[in-house]
């Protein structure tokens, strides 16, 4: 049986997360995308990004690290950071999802070759790492704070979970099983009391435990979680224990802090462990942390992490636009946490944040050709910068340009595995109810308790707000459909499209939240209309860096202003938005009116402050400008950019 046939025969288990309980996410085989926003990106990911990542890792010697371990030729000159093994495993996971959806023979060959290379590097006792434990290298587990050995193993286990769920037992699964057994022996109840400086092993252990029905792995993940926050990790210069989330136990924390990706991977694992062990207190703790972090430490784009110094969260309301870090991996990790919380609770808040983060962080990172990426995602770029050299590794993770590869290239492979499995976050099943949360053109063929439900989805979302759903097959009268109405979609309507010659259905207004359809009949067509007209979005006044500014959104998409779209590419700090002028819908963005900033005469040699504000008055010139989706900024080359625009409060005054 081919991979594609397996996906069609048993789609329900083909997902990165298969949690206990009555609510499950759909498998990647239950939704077939047909072009559109996400279908196009998924195709580019498969056609270009996978090969791009593979070629860079081969070129830089990251793959050859496994060969050197296998042949006993290691030394102190190993190329790549100590965590480069993890990028290979993330790429392999992406390849698994790509193979099962498409049956691409190139992917199958590469996946088999990579499996053989990493398998040859595994030690007899199951240990697998190319940076430690061999000739010329530091001993195993000699640097738990920064060594990333268990972090790398976690991604190996997640790749193997994908493989097991799509192909059953195979060499990659056996490699992972031996590695997980080694971890349990080394760090179990009778082993070393330690944790990894970068959470991730916990996620891999839980999901592998679920896949292989091995409770020892889930218990080991629980042990790692309970040890966190006890001061087990050696400090890193200039960074405290909060950087590792080792400052307080997971269940006692009120908010996420420290390194954003670490905090979010840890939170995702906490939900996994809590669900599998029935620990309601732990689920409540993560919900509490999610709520405060989203309310006070999250950017309009869904991005998380406001400090470059530690890639971490700042304090409450510390959300500067121009110094936003918003690492792409943190956006992906945020989706991972929110998805698990949704499966555990069914709360609509979580898919709302997933949508925001998907469109404005994950979709923003890759260049249209799938061969360059943003690492950080600031909401303001003061200078246009220069193009990245396509043949060189970029040493900086700053925003402002998409680079083909970084010295720390965690984001490209993370984007690759997320896009390859995008369907798994689009919908869920509970009994005889299908809940559709993310809208994309394609066919849903979903296994409900009573049988198969088939829907054809037609939409140009997010460019247009209309989503049409045609019922192609239904298992019977018990089947129902829930549609997510986003929290921004006030005034949305739901209408049964009448058959030719039948009376028009006036439809009904549906509030943000869930819209339920209980009467599903074959050949029925339902239309959800979401209002996607441009709208002003005002920041909370407690965000110091954003006072006096406003942003524009259109549907789920954050818009931005680019200097390259204006005559002469002016300094964007000299422009303000006239909020009294109408916002015109351009089909994917908005047309707005800008005015020059207040004319305060410069005082050479003096700081930029003075005794009184000078009003620009009626003499301020105006111009029309186009705001574009933030996810598309800098696709046509370097540009200055900003999301939050100063408000022209004195336009028209005399």
C-alpha cells in the first residue's frame, strides 16, 4: 500500500497530535487542499523548501556529522551548532507528512536515505547525538544547560511518531524507540535527576508514548516537567533561571517568561502530560498562563517575544513594534500550545489565536519561492536594509530580510514541518460533529462516529470573506457541523444557498464564536459571509511603545505600510495616518490617507525634545497610500515598514 493509499484508508490517526479524550484533530489525509492561500504555500513547501533545507544541511556538513559518528572519525571540528541534529529531524518530519499526502517518490528516497544515515550513528545503548559522547567531543550530558542533547532527541521522536502513524513500524520508529528507552534509563526514577535547558524532549516522549502505547515515555515526560523550576540548570552569563523556565514549577507560574520558544514548548508538553494523566490542575495552570500572556505579552500579529537579548518575553505591556523579536519558531510553538488547549477544552479562543498567528507569523516567514525566510518578525523596520547573499549563511536573526539560511536555522525546518501538516490544525471531530476552524479551499472527507461526512469548501479567504460549503455526503441525520466565527467578525451571516427555482433564504446573523448546522443534507450549500472590510485597531494605552498609534486589519490579516510603495521611499517616521479619512478596501489590503508629521523645527546638536508640541495645522500635505498584508512585506525586495502608524490628531485644525 502506498503512502497516499494509507492516508485515504486511515486518515484519522495521521496527525502530529493525537490526544486522549473525545475531541480529535483531523488527520492530514482528511482534508485535501486545492490551491488558495494555504494550498499554494503547502505546494511551494513541498516543491522547493524541503529540497532547499536538505541541500543547505548537506552543504554545511550537518548531515555528514552523522556519517563521522558512524565511521568513528569525529573530532573537535564538528560543523554546526550543538543542536544542528534537530534540524535534520524536523526536516524528516516534514518529509513524512509530504510523502503521505502526495506519494512523492523523491521525498520517499530522501527520507529512507536520511533514516539510514542517522541509524548508523546510533550508539549500542540507544544514545544518538553528533555533538557529544564521541572521540574529540565533550562527554554525554556534560552540559545540560546548553548542550541540547535531549532537545535534539525530542525532535527525533516527533519525526518517528509521524512515521509510525503513516507507515507503521519501520527503521526510523525503531531508532526512536531505542533513543527513548535510553532516555528513560538515564533520567528515570532511578537515574540522573536532571532536565534539558531547552524543553522539547517532553513533547516527543508523550507523543511517542501515545503512538506506541508505552506509558513509560509519558511518565518520563511528567518527571521532566515536575523537575522544572527547581534550579537544576547551571546559569548562563547575563541570564537568570527564568530563561530556562527553571525559576518556578510549571504549575505555579502565572505567565510565560524567559526564552519564548522554550516556554511555549514546555507549555505544550504540560498540556500533553496533563491530558494523558488526568491532571486538571496542570491544564488550568497552562490556561491561566495562556490568558495572561495573550492579554499582555502578545503582539497584534500573534507574535510572542519582545526581547532580542534572550529571544524572550518582556514584562506585561512591553511590546515595542520596532524591537519586536517574534521569532517564527515562537509563533509555531504558540500554535502548538493553543491547539492542545483547544483539544483539551474546546474553547474558541484558541483557534482564534491560531488563525492570527498562522496568517501573520507563519505565512510571513517564507519568501514566495520557499527558499528564504524571516527568523524574527518585527512590526516596524526603520531602514530598508540590503538583500541577503543567496550563497552565504546569514549570521544575524534580526528582521528586515528573508535569508536563505541562518547560522541558527531552526525556523526554516520548523516552517517546513508545520506547512506540511497544516490540515491537522484546520478542523476537529467530536462524535458526530465536525468543527471547521480554519478556512481553505478543498475537500473534507471526515470519519464521524456514524460514518463519513464529505464537504466541498470553496473560498478565496482571506482575500474575500465568503466561505461556501457544499454537503457531498452525510452519514445521516445525527451529523452536524460547527463553523468558527472569528472574534473580529461582528455582523457575519450564515445562509443556506437556495437551489434554482427555490425561495431565497434570508440567512441569519451569527455572533463570534460557534455557528452550528444540525440539518446537513446532501447537495445543500451553506454560505458563511465574514466581514473583511479594513478596520482600525487601537493598542491598549498601557503599551508604552504604541501610544498615539493605530493599526489597520482586514479580516484575519494585519496590514502594514512599506516605504517602497510610496514615491521617493520616504522616511516612514515622517508620516501619520488620517483616521478621519475613509479606509478603502483594495481586495487584499487597504487604501488610506497619510499626512506629514507635525513640523517641529530640528535643533542641530540638541536632543529631539522641546517645551511644546508644534501643530502641523492645515498646511500639512496629504497623500494616498496602500497598505499591504504584513505577510507579504518585503517580498519584492528590502523596504522600511511599519504596522502601527502615528495618528494625525490635528488634521484640518487652523
